[in-house]
């Protein structure tokens, strides 16, 4: 497989014959119609199993407004890096013509595309890669939460650790040294403010997703950062997130690479009495 500097190395385990937007291949793309000058919102969802996408709209700047459903301090970008299960909302003021919306399979060489038509013009070639893909790339770690979306300030009163382990040869993906069939769940009590440390000891990136909660990425100064439910953890790095234990139950924490989670990189967050 290819590599990606944005993902910290190996881009993924599987190269697919086709990448799709709304179920269509690049040679037969879905076409969205609008009017030149219109300001439109696009919701971009990565529904893949094993591929991150670098997404851009040819000839346009995108303004990021939300991620994983929460508003952010608006930021202009040329492209977005989106891992599996991540969602981004962007706002774009459309020019006149026919423009490719391209999702480049990060590190894999293929792409998905749709078209946005606001007027007459030649349809771009199926394999065209807009210059915006090499421009300012929006990353979750560079965004800030909108004031009304930030996790309330506070000091963590519980510490949780999820050490991500595994390797490419025999594919034994684990959390805290165990596959899911032998997992020891992470324990919290209702009302706690746990800090969860995601410690990636593998040579692969992992989009880690927590069910039925959101968390705040911990900024370098310790303050709550972007509010999300899925975050990319690069190889050989550690990321800390804070959450509020306000939804009692039994909830999954897992890698959203389908091949990794199916091979054991899952555990549970459980509320104790």
C-alpha cells in the first residue's frame, strides 16, 4: 500500500477497485445542480471501511462549520482530511460552471467524484485532481470548538487508558493488550469527567470512535478543544480526550477501520454503580 504524511505512514490495508460518492463511480458521477452565487451547505460523511479521503471542490474555498455534528470556529480550507466515520459540514459560495467534488483516497491513488453544475461548461475528466487537494488542508487538530459547543471547563476526576496494539503480519489488533473477546471494559461512574488517553503503539493510524458520547480533544495548554465522537490517532502517538459520563449504559469504543475492529480493536465503556 501507499503512504500518507497526513496519516503518519501506511495509508491502509486494502486498495479498492472503485471509490464512490452517493453510490456512483467517477465515470458516472452524481450531479448536483445549483445557481451561481448560491451559498450552499455540504455535509461530507466518510462511510468507508478502510480509507481516509482528502476532499476538495475544484475552484472553490470551503468554510468548515461543523464536525461530527458540533459547530466549530469557522475556518476556510481548500481540502479536508476525513477518516472513517468522521463528518464535516462546509459552506461554499458557488461559482459559475461545472466543478468536480473530489474525494482522493488518501495514500491509495484512487478517487471518488461528483459534479456540481451551476451553468454551462465542459465536464471535467473523470480522473482530474483539483489544485485545491494540495492547498490548505483542514485537520481536526487545527480546528477549535464554537463557544457554545465547547465541553465545559473542568478538571478530570478519572483517568482511562486505551493502548492500541497490533501489527500487519498476523493482524492481532487489540486494546490494552486484549482482543474484544477477552476485553476488560473501561469503567466510569455517572457524573464523572474522565480523561481518556488513546495511546497508539502501532505503525497504523486508527480512527477511534466512542458510542453515545462526545469528547473534547485536549489542547496543548490543557483546555478543551474540538468536540467530536471520532478522532484520528496517528501511528506511535498519544492523544488525550475529555468526556462527561452523562449517559449510563454499556457503550462501544473501537477503531472504525472495519478490518481492525473485526480483528479485535474494540472494548466497552461501562458505567458502574
